[in-house]
C-alpha cells in the first residue's frame, strides 16, 4: 500500500482543500427565474441565474402497470422506461422469476430488422424461456428504437394464447 511518507503527503493535500459554503436556494426560487448567490472557492460571490422550469422536468423513470386474468390466473405486468433500458415484468406468481436480457443486434445501413439476443441473467436457462422472451418483447425493442430490454418472467401458463394476450397487455402499458 502506501508508505508513511506517501500517506502523510496525501493527507496533508486532502486537508488543505478549501471548502465550499453556499446558502441554500429556496424552493420558491426554482422555476421562476430568480437569482441565487453561490460562494466561489476563492471567497468571491457569483450570481447564477436558475433557468429550470417545472414543466421541463420529467421523471427519471416512467412506469405503467396492469393486472389481468388470463385463463383463470391473475397476471401482473409492469413496464418501466429508463434512459437506456426498458424493464418489462410479467408475473403470475407475484415474484420476478427468471430475469432475461434481450438486446438487439446491429443492423448495417438501417436495412432490415435487428436480430434479438437473449441471455438468462437469473433463473433457469431453458429454451422455452428464450422463445417466450423473444415473442413477448420483440415489438417493444422495435418501437423503442432498439433499446435493450430487461424482462422478468414468472409464468405458470406459457401457451401461445397466454403469450399473445400478454403482448397486448404489454402494448397497453407502453412507456417507451
């Protein structure tokens, strides 16, 4: 690790750093174009204009959920859009179940549709899981401009009627 000389040199430089003291900006100041004063490192005061309106801010994560009964089984669907991924949770157990990463492949010159690659991150890695994952979220990836999808899947009923109904429910929970 560090010898004692190096450790004391690092500590002395750390302790010599100046601290920043800034008054709190009142909540009423945000969004109305008011001014806030911030104390600079050298002790000088600078005035900054706050130009953030409340209408410009949007939530970091947009989420929609639905609950339906499919073949007598209560099924919950939750879709969340993050900046770089989409989370789709489909459960008939009330648990996350198997977590699958569905990523679109690169398409050269925008010709054709990207192929989707599935990878089980948590849970049993069975061929039927990969088939269900691709069938459920292919349209999500295409409609979201080829964003990667994180799919959590816990299904009792994995027949095609159930998958097609789930596709409609996921489409109704559209957040992308």
